[in-house]
């Protein structure tokens, strides 16, 4: 193959790989958002205060 054809094939291959990555990202966007929300919930539960489960507003009525 000539240098020009080789360069064209590399450009086409790189663009197809980028398009495949973008399609996977768009296709799995919902799964990524659900995973992020679940991780955020677990971290907030793990690092929350031990007194967060008390309803302080009801105590001082």
C-alpha cells in the first residue's frame, strides 16, 4: 500500500473507533446515571452523621 492509502485507512479506523465509543457512551448513558445516583446515595449514607435519623423539628414543637 502507498503512504496515502495507509494514512487514509488510519484516519478511517480512528474515526470509526471514536464513533463506536460515542455510541457506547450514548447507549449506556442511563446506566451511567443510575450508577452515579446509587454511588452518591451509598456515599451519603456512609459518611452521614449518626444523628441524621432523628427528627429534631418534632422535638422542639
